[in-house]
C-alpha cells in the first residue's frame, strides 16, 4: 500500500521552535486532544468515536500507506481505521490494541517525521523543474482529458487524469507560465452564479481547490486539487474552467514536475493528442493512480512541506 498523512480540515500553523513535548510533527502538536493522549492526560481513542483528532491520525495512516483511499480520512473511527491501526502497530512493534494510545501515537509521530524528513531531502527547486519539464493538458476530447508531463526531448514522463472546464465554463487560452504556487489557502466563492450560495472554506483536504494550486496567471484559471468525493469525475470535462487533479496527484506534480515559471500548454489539436498518446505507449506510461503523491499530504497539511511561491517581478 502507498503512504500519506492527514489532519483536520482546518489550517495548521507550522511551529517556529523545536519540539517541546512528546510529539514532534506540527499537525499532531497542534491538536490538543492528541497532545493530551500522548502525555496520558486523556485515555486512548477507541473505535466508535468521531473527531478531528481521529481525522489527523487517519491522514497520517493514509500518508504512510495503512489507509488505502483518501475517502477514509473522515474522522470516523470504524473497522477500517481499527484495521489500519493494528497493521501499523504490528509493523512498528507496538501492542496491537486497535486503539490510538500514547505509545501508538508516538510511533505514528516518529514515522511521519521520518517520512517528512526524507521528502524534504528530495525537494526539487522550481528552476530545475522549469529546465527539465513542461506540462501539456490535452483537452481535445472532452470525454478523455489528460495532463502530460514532458521531458526536455518531449518524451512522456508522467500522465495524470485531469478535468478541464465543461461546455458552459470552457478552459480558455493555450500558452501559460505558472505565476504562483499557492499552498494551504482558504477558498473564497467567486463572483459567479454557480457559487451564489457558497461560503468560504478553510484550508484542508476538503477544500474545493485542494492543498495547493498553481495559477496560470490569466482567466482566473488554476491547476488544483479537489476533495476525494469529486475524484470520480476526473478524466473528462467537469470544472468551471480550471484544470482539476486529484488531491494527491497535484502535490506530486508540484513537488516533482511543475513550479513557478513552468510552461503550461492547453492542447485542443487531435493530431498532437494522438502523438502524446503514442508517446505514452512507447514510454510505457499509464495514468498515475489518483492516490499517487499521498506521501506528501501530511507534510502539506501540517505546513512542513509545500511553500507559496511567485514567479517574476
């Protein structure tokens, strides 16, 4: 199974000092319930409960690969979460109680801290990404839409499901450079009829634009993530003009392939579409699973991975 880490839907403020208690990861330290469980001030969290604290723990288990799908990060401590906890406990040498007790929480914190440190060591700068890759969103067939990562010689390096604008809200333009990479931002409803009754939503995994979004610098269009509940629509035109990706895939894209200043092409030409498809087959590249990139999720949620960056003056 893959790996990932999550936390409550609300924002987390990264710590500015070193760990002062038994927990080191920002998302865990900032959760008062988990902090008290770790010190023994509260008892272990058991099956049958629902809480933001459990959502944080589920995100960690997802990031580390013990919860299979992002939809399992819901705060409900059911049989699936119990099984994931027991699997983690067994692997970590902790008593497999199936509860989130102090020993398990400390082991989970340590595993996540190790994962985040490893990911930080692999960070690729935006300058390097600009020189090595460019992105083509193929929207020539609204029923089969894909986002391609191309290398220096136009070889297909990766391919993702994406959802561009549907007929009444078409994706505009053809050539862009990413002007901003914006991480952990709240969603404020746009001045548009489709959002007339919507309310602002804080940063988090349920944010309509995910944990990070890459601005195309025009038409209010972005490459951005979506909540797990909307991922079934990926692969065909479904958005209000932006290029949607899964909440995990967009993190992988931003970490490995695209950043501020990256070239983005919107393709509507079927000849180029066929060439891209042939290139993918030659390179044996298929669509990345929607949970690819899960390992970055906990670090992004807690503010220990991902930065907001601007390109240009």
